[in-house]
């Protein structure tokens, strides 16, 4: 020890550093020791007394402090500008700047930054949540990046201190390792305090920090695991779900730690004061462990935990039942002694108690369901004698009567597995299963496929045909109260049992004899009210109820029933979801198939439910929509199939779409015919229009060849041209339409009459322009035969009696010229014909 004191006194005289600055202090090469050159295992330091170890430890701490001081004063480590910058940021910078500066100093050389580490720890212990969380995150990053090695740290007393080749370098490194071990423990205590914070987001952050430290480094893994498991009992559901998820991630990263994690969860859920939330989430976490054949020890531990918790729950249930009975007795005794007002208060409090009991029952049923799920999963990997399970069979049978129907199914499945491996299914199991058929909760249960599969496996291995017949008889009887999916599964189950036991076909097809009414025969008749199925005398009856389902409205049920009656096997393995109403509607609205679900966390398929491949097993998928292998009913491939190749449950769609397709074709044909007819009509109208246009063009050309301009009355579309007639003189000696000369008095009378007749003549002209060409020719012939008449007798003639239409001469005798009837001109005439008429 005198040597150690001399070295301690000479420390101040040395200026050289023992260890060079480095980020990874645990990778520093130290001089080899005699006992263990690798310095990985603890050496026998028990030979040194506690006083000697304490003296060595004080010397090592002094050496470490001196080493840090030399590093700070050494000008070669940092330049003057860097030192000034660090000093400025630590004094006047923001909190984030200070934390960043301290992290940089520690990251350069952790062994020479003890003071910076202590400053970070002091910041992490502050009351401000934001500042504390920032400091904790910085410390966590430093621990993971450079400070913590990939092994567990050692205390100073656990190092090989008695080795004669121990140098100051060894003491400095060992002292720093002891400092980091204590420092990391204090850091975890700070995290533990924040994990119980009032704010939920702070607790979630601390859980994530605990998980990261536990996953990356082995130091303090037991304390970190305990902190993480304890968060399964948090009061917030989000925090507990997060903790459960992170624990499952640890199973994947560190599969060898399954047993340790299971043991830690066991300590939590079996505590006397453990709440229901911690128990439920603890069991759910255990249920999700992926087991293998090498995990028999873990599976045995899980089975023990599950049954211990079963017994604990049943004990609590028995206490509640006894307490309720005592309360009812006390209530009945005292109800006649209290007044009406008090009785109302009592009834209200009783309602509150009943509501609380219902909530507790729902929570317990969820927990029991989770326990049964875990037992069913772990049972296949256990290596325990069956006597251990037989001791717990009474518990399972009690669960079948106390719990919900889904829990009863799971309990019966577990009983079947235990009994089947023992190669003896008891009558008690078949009685419980036979009674479950009449449970009214079976109609609304969501475990129809699981129940039918359990029923099939139990009846397939039953050696008593009479009991199997009783089960089939009751199963067909209850199908009248169920929906088509369950009925299809039940009929498929019966068909598979008939194939397994051919003697059942006679039971299905034989007829009952009701003539004999003797007392002995009545005692041997079928009685469906019997508690034990083998004593119901189902062999005395027949399965006449099956004939009713042969005429069922659902096509698949009708087909299955007919096939069973005809002793034909049902080849297609039914998927119960395909017969539901939702699947029918999905087809009808052309719903596309969904993508296949993948479990998060790498898509592990071990946790996914497997599809039953054993004949007689039914399938019930939870997913909705159309399966990827199924052809859409609105596709041409489906329409093109023959009706014989279509499944019976899809015949409706095939007929519907084929009729719809044919009606659409007929509509298209009718529309095409209408379009063709319309085209022909348009072409005819176009041709007629072209003919009219050609006639008009010919008439214009003829008018253009005449030396004189004709009256516009010769054109059907134009009005009368009055100016042209003023310059024309159509008087001729050959014509006899000439008026005699009259006196002046007669002329005046004639002019007055002409004024009265103007209106009549205008109306006649309008009517004549609307007539056809044939009618005009007939009128012209009639007018030529009648000759010239006076103004009073000119009906049916078209004369121009206006003053402008009468061409007068320049003679003094004022003779009245004859009126020319323009209508008597031909409609289409040549130039020569018109010239002959004029002359």
C-alpha cells in the first residue's frame, strides 16, 4: 500500500496523459494481465480485503480525475477558438445549444468528459418535462453510440485487482467503467420516474426509450424489462397496447429471452393486487409468443400460468355468487320492514350493483377467452403428463357452463384435445356437447365454423353409432332456426359422417312406424329431451326432417339435402362466408376481391389461422368481398359458361345476366332498325328536295330566255309583279274576250264596281296560289269555256281588275281594253309557245 501512496503523491508531477482520447473507451488496448489477458471474466479478487479494495478505488478515482484535468488543460486537444466557442455556448446559449455542446464534448472522448456527463445528468433530473426529456434523449444516444459496450459492465471490486501486472491505465479504465455503471443505473431511475408521469405522451416516450435501451444493450436489462412489463398495467389503453406491442418485438429480436420475459409477466399478473387490465394485456402478450418444438419449457410455464389464473378467477366467481345469495336473503328479509321511499332507494342501488356485475362479467369473459386461446396454442408444444391436465378438467367443465358461448366452445375444444390424446373421450364431454346444441346463443355466435369442426371431430371418433345418430337428429332439428351458412355447414358435416360410417345411411332413409302404440314401444321411442344422447333412442327414429330441406329456398341447401338423401357425397368443401347475405350483395354490386391480409412485423404467417384441409372440416373466413380465385359474375367468362357448369348458388346470377344481355341486344337491334329507317327517309326527302331545286333552276333558266318579263304569278313562291303588266298589251283579234264600248256614265259605274271587287279578287288570288298545279289547270279549262263575264259574275276567274292592270290607249274614245287571264298560260312553256299566244 505504500507503493500506492507514493504513486498518488507523484501524480501531480506528471504531465503526460495515460490514455489517448478516443470515442470507444472499451476498445482501448491495455497491457496484458497474467491471470486473464482478455480481461473478460472476473478474476479472484476475494483475496483482497475491503480496506485494500477501497484504497485501490480511491487511487483509481484520483487517477481518473487527474486524467480529465490534463485533458482539459492540454492545448493539443482543442484549439483556442474551439474552447472559446464551447465556453460561450455553455454560458449564454439556449438549453438546446448547451445540451448539444455537452453531447459533442462527451462524444469526442467519454473517458475524459466525466464533468460533462454529470452536467447532463443534472439537467435530466430537472422538474421541467421538456428539458428533462431532451437531456434523456441525448444521454440515450451517447450510451448507444459510444459509451456502453456490447457486454455487461463491471464494478471496480469485480476487476482482477490482485494481479501484479495491474498498471495505472488499468485502474483508470476500471474506475471509469465503475462510474458508467452507477451513472447508467441513476439514468434508469430518472426514466422510471418519468414513466409514471401524469401526461400520457411522456409515458409513451419513456416506454420507447426503455425498449430501445433493452433491445440494443445488455446492461441493466433486468431492470429495463421490469419497467417495460409494468406498463402493461397502465391506466391508459394506448400505453398498455404500446407496451404489449414492444414486448412482442423483443421476442423477435431476442428469441432466447422468452422464458425470462414470461417469468416477468407472471410476476405481474399473479400479484394479489393486480388489476384486470394488467392481467388481460399480460395474457394477450403471452398468447402472441411464437412457439416451436424447442420451446417446451416455455410452453409448460405458460400452461401453469393459465391454469393458476383460471383457478383464481373461479374462486373470485364463487365468492361473488355467495355474496349475491347473501345479499338477496338480507334484502328479502328486510324489504317488508322498510318504507316505500327507502325501497325505491334500495332498488336503485340494486340496479347499480347489477350493472357493475354485468361489466365485471364481460371483463372476466374476455380474460377467460384469452386464457383458453393461450392454452389451446401452448398445449401442442408442452411435454407434461396428462395427469396434470386431468386435475384441471373440472375447471374447464365449469367454464363451459359459466362463461359465454364462445368461451364454452373454446373450453370444449381444450377438453377434446386433452381427452383425445388420452384416447378416451368421456361421456361427460359428449353430454356437455349435446347440451350445447340447444343453447339459444348458438344462433348468434360468431364461432360457427369452430363449433361445427369440433362437432365433426368428436362424432368421427365416437364408437357409439347410437350417440352419433342422436347428435345428427338434434342437429337437423335446430337447423330450422339457423341461417343458410350454418345449415350448409351442418349438411356437409352429416355427409362426411355418412361417408365415415356408412351404416348411418339407413338411419337417414328409413321410414318410421307409428302404428304400434304399446307401452313397451312407447318407452323405446325417440326422446329428444334426454340429457344423455346415447339414451335418447335415436336409432328407433329416422331423419325425416331432412326431406324438408330438400325443398329449401336456398339452392345450396336444397342441393346438399338431395345429395344426402340419394347417398351422394358432397365434394365441395363449404366456405360458410360464401353463403351469407353480405357475400351475395358483394357479388351483386361487382365488388372486387381484397388484397390478402399480412400481419405486421415482417408478415409472419405463424400467427395466421390455417385453412382446414381435413375432409368434413368447414371453413369460415372473416374477410368480406369476393375471393381472388372466384370469377366475377359480371364478366364475359362467367356469361359464356353453360348452365350445367354453374354452381347452384350462382345460377341466379347467370340467368339474370344472360337475360339482361339478350334484352340489351334486342334494344340495340331495334335502335339500329330505327336508324336505318330514318336514314332512308332522309335520303328520300333529300332526293325530293333536289328535284324541286332542279325544277326551280329550270324555270329560272326559261324565264331568262324570254325577251320580255313575265308576271310573278307564274312562280309559286313570289308575289304578283305589277310593274311588268303595266307595259304589256295582250289585245288580239283572234280572242273574243273584248268589252263593248260604253258611255261615260257606264264607265263610272264600272269603276265603282271595280273598287268593290278588288278585295274579292285579292282573296281569290291568295287561295289560288295555295292550290296544286292540277287544280289550277282544271280551273283554267272551266274559265275558258265560260268566256268573259262582267264584274258581278266573275266568281271562279282570276282577272286583274285593278287600275294598274288595265292597259289604256291614248285615243279620245277611252275604250276599255280587254282583261287578260294570266292563269291560262301554261306552267312550263317554251319560247315559241309564248310568242304564238302573244301574236
